[in-house]
C-alpha cells in the first residue's frame, strides 16, 4: 500500500513538473478575432516559448483597464495589451504594473521614454465613409452637416476617448457647443470599435469613428477602394497603443519574453495587415502596398498621458451634458 501511495505521489509530481506554463494576456476583442493579430501572434510566440499563450479579449481598451483595476492583484493577467497613451497615467496610478527594463529602438512619430509601458502600434483617429460620398473637411463642418455618424463610448472605448480629447484639444472651451451640434448627427454610441464599425458596414450611418488606416483593410484584404478616411483641417488625434507587465504576474519571466517578442519582426510585421495600424517598429520589408494611398494628417494632435488624465473628467461631463439634451 505504501508503495502504491509513493507511486501515485511521484506521478502527480511528474505531471505537475511537465505541465506547460501558461501566459495570460488581456487585450481587446478585435486583437483576438480570427482576422486580428492574435492567431498569428499566438502561433509564433508559442513556437519559441514552450508555453501556452492565452489571449483573453474584452470589448475595448478602456474596458480592458477597468477589468484589470477590478481584479487587482488577484487577477489572472500576466500582461495587459491594448490601452493607449490617454489611459497610461490612470493605469500607472493603479500601482499594478511593473517596469519593463527594456531600451527599444522605435519608429514612432513622437519620442518615447517610458519605463513601464511599451508601444506596439500607432495611428490616427478619423471618420471613415463611403468614398463615393462627399465628406466634411473638419469636425465643425461635420457638426453642421446632415451626415450621420456612429461613435464609441469614451468610458469603455479608446477610440471614443480619443475623439473626446480630439474635440477638447481642437476647440477648448467651445468643445461642449461642438458636441451639442454633433448630437444630431449621432445615430448610436457603441461600447467598442468592433460593434461600431460593423454597424457602419451594414449601412446604419454615413460615417464611423475609426482610423486613417481602416481603408487599407478594404483595399488590401477585399480589393475594395470604396472606403476613405475624411481629412480634417483641425488635424487628427494620434493613438499609440501600449502593453505592460502586471506586478502580480504568475509568469514574470514569460511576460518579459512576450514584451521583447512584441517588438520583434515576427510580431510587428503582422500589425499592418491584421490590426490595420502602423507598427511601432518598421518591418524590414516596409509597409504593405496600399498604405501609401492613405491620408497623411497635416497636424498630429496628442495630449501627454498626464494632460489626458487631467482633461478627461471635464471633457466627459461636457459630452454627457451635450448628448443628454
């Protein structure tokens, strides 16, 4: 009997030792979708890490940070991937994230020196429309037009928050009046980007809040040049998306390896044609054909993480008041 107990214990110990380590990355829904970067990233990282990469998706970046904050140090996440600079200061204030210890060489249109958050892609927010229609040339022209739009909720969506700060940065004290004018244009406000863009493609509105790079998807993946991004004279708000390691990570070494992998050619080269954004590190072969057709904003708008945090609540109050009238 003692021998059987010993053998059973030895088998359990052997199985535990041989168990494949799991790395859990919290991200947003479109990243883990069949057409997003997730499947290729998972396959490539697992081929070199000897681990099981678990990509868990939520609606959008703001909802992602909310989940991390709710779970705290008891959560399952080793890495968070998918917030942007507008949420970095709030994320840092949680005390839940660890320094990455890397000194990457990045290809961003802005300088970058942050010890906790690493960029993996970037782009510009824009309103996408059917190219056979006439598009407004500014946010004010949009507000004064009859064009219908779909936007995302700034409380749950990084594009929604980006638009909120875009209007605030461009119009300052006049932002609330701009939102009052825009309220008649808004068909619906969705929790995340995927739902909003899907409704636009179904013909529910003339325009949708998305990115200057979104038409590249239709051009490259669908061979359809029928979508365009409206260029606005105020300039376009920039988004830099970032990832960070949790202090409470069960697999801290694997989390470090993933952050290094995130800036590798294998990861960065799939970003343009899966996440449909500009990569944080330019792939050796350059951007895919079709990206040269995209609009290039004459002015880039980007609040610092601290400015975004300081501006968010007042801008959100203005937005809520305007849309409730």
